[in-house]
C-alpha cells in the first residue's frame, strides 16, 4: 500500500496527512456554522441537506450538498455551512494536511461522492475517541481512505464538463439563492451580474437556463408570490407589504401587482381574508400557491368519525369549506355550517382543481398567473430533458418509506401529468396501458423491460441506499444496454397538487443542472 503521495496536475505528487475527524450537527433549518481552518477538510454529509459557501479573497462559491455527498474545503478558506433542509443536518469533517490545494480555485465548491465512505466514517470517528494518541495500524488505514477520497476528487475535477458545471450551476445557483434570500432588499441586478464570476452577458443567459426566467422576472415573481401571503395576513396594510417585499413605492407595487395578478392588492386582500376550512390534505398545496392559509386543515379519514370533527369545523367558524366527496348525511351537516365546495379530485387534473378553488375564492386571475409561471418553468425543464435524455423511454418509480416500490404508468394521472405529459418523457411500451404497480421486488420492475429508470426518493434517504438500489437494478437486468438510472429527490409529500408538482419541477431541473451531462445509452 502506497500512502506517501497523491496525484495532482502535471504529474506532480503531494503528500496528504490525516489530522482529525469532527462530528457536526445542525439541528434546525437556517442554523449555520462558520469555519476557517489551516488544514483542508473533506466534509461528508451524513444526513440532511447542507448549503456551503466558500470565500477566498474576492472569490466566493455556493452549492447545495445532499445526503451522501462530500464537499472539499481547502485550507485557509473561509466557509459557512447552513442547514437548508426540513430536517437536521449531520456531517463528518475529515481534516488533513496537503502541501498545496487539490483544486485550482480555492473558492470553488466541489461536490463529489465516495460510495464506501458511509461504511468508513465510523472508523474515522472511532479513531478520535479510542486512539487519541494514535494507533499506527489504524492511522495508516485511515490514510488509505484519505487517498481514496482524494482520488475520487481528482476524478471529479478531470471530468470534461467540470468547469462548465461550475459556471452554469454553482455561480448561478448562488445568484438565485441571493435573490430568494434578499428579495425584501433593494437589489441591483447589474451589479449581481458583474460579481457573478461568469461574465455579464453570459450571466443572463445562464440564469434563464437555470431558472426558466430572466433575473429581473425571477425577482419580480418571487416578490409578488411572497406578497400574496402577506396581503392575506395584513389586509389594509398595502404600504407595509410593499416595503416588506422590496418595493419602497407602494403605488408602483400596486400597479405591478395588478398587472401580473389581474386585481389590485386591496382586491386580493379582500378575497383572501376569508376563513377556509380545508378537509383534504391534497388541497393544501393548491391553497398555498394562492397565498391562502386555512383556519382548519384535517387529515385524510376524518369523515370516518364525523361527529367529533364536525364540532371542530363548526368551532372555527369558516366562511367556506373545501371537501372531497363524503357521505350525504355528512355533506348535509357541513352545509349547515358554511357553503361547501365539493371537489372530486380524482376525476379532474390538479390544474382544473386549482382553477375551481380559485374561482370559489374570487382569485381566478391569481391562479392563472401562477399557472403561466409554472408553464415557463416546465418548458425550461422540458428543454433540459430533451437535451440530455433525448427520446429514451423511462420508467418512473417511487421509493416508499418502507422501501417498497411504486411504478407510475401512463394511466395513473398522479405522475403521468408531470413526467409523461408536462415534461414529455418518452413512455415505455410496458407502462403505456398500465395504471400503477406496487411491489417490493425489483425483478417485477426489471420484467417491464425498460432500459432507463427514474427513482423518486425522499431527500433523507441515505446515498448508500440509492447506490444499492441502482446496483440491484443493474444486477437483475439482462439487457445488453447499460441504461440510465436517475434519482430525483423530493422533500415534501408527493400529493397531487400545485405545490408538489412545482417542487418536483424544481428538483428535476436542479438534478439535470448538477449532472450537466448524463451518460448516453451505451453497449456493455
């Protein structure tokens, strides 16, 4: 075993020396930790989603590290890590000496994967606790792991599209997140473009490629969408809302709002200031994009014990009740409390239901505005899919919490709407006449004879589980084609509503922009 040096550019070799390991825990969303260290760090995300910002002089870089990914933090580089997910972040920092940085740009955030690290990480942690003075055998074992990580980093750096990925994803993602985080401030887009690191003219092109909108339109949509919730909460305070979303001139804000939403802020506030009782969790994602927060939301199954819940509904004094079909006697009881909008959500698309809800609330133009915005994002996603997946058919499979699998066919409206209609993925022949398939067996999925597959997985699913799933899928296949196995992560329930589809569009585009170039169908 050679543990004396590591490869770098130009055939030069530089030694690495393991120093120590630290366990890091960020319990809450937006919790941060600042790092400035004289040694380099491989930061392994063991759980959650971690934002990473590196700063070196005037250069800076930003990226989002998912569970199972490793972040390279060079020595003497200022770093801030942040919990940007719904759950806690657990990370393991492996510190080491290197005679020179392993990457050319010390402010570039480089993400890579080391499949074996999930099983190695406990050995790093145990070394600190059990052998503080240093066990030679254990130390050299960790050194070998360290060199393997360095090799995986080098492999990532030497990928042909790495520099393009840095420009088209990390820098633009940093600008996009800046606009989302600072929408309430005065923002100079031209200055943001100048400081982006990709050049002004290319900044606008790459931002639209990334977000589906120009930076100016993206900022406007972000501000207006945020203003919906504020106007619903603060009726009559147009000036406060305008200032809260970054517009010092309330009259300009009112004109802009009416231009995009089809009604004035005060008209929207009057419609939104309504007490809605939502009796189906599916409708929650439709109400949220309209800026409406119900006074009561019930979980599925409430109508099996109607007496108890009818009292709850009556106590909240709703102005309107949104419900899925219930027994006639329950329907009659609800109508005795408030007007009822009965929505047969399994018989119509989520878009039709969103328009029906908005119509009942007098917010049809707001829903139409949101759908137009969604269509622009969807068109951007279709562009990336056409570019990278071409006309290859893909199975869409959801990985459930208990690790069972659900295949979505062309007859299953829930995911067909998004992947096969909205995003225009090619449909495998085996899924064309199928509704869905629930199974615990990969063999059943392989038997559908599709060379390519998209797994929908929760954000918290460990990366090693994804790699195991891919390995098992490939192992059971008999095709002579290698095929493509993609993982799209999601952080919210996959309900059939506007918010869930919007989030999946974002995650799908995020996936393709990060990978930037997927392997094509190859013969093995």
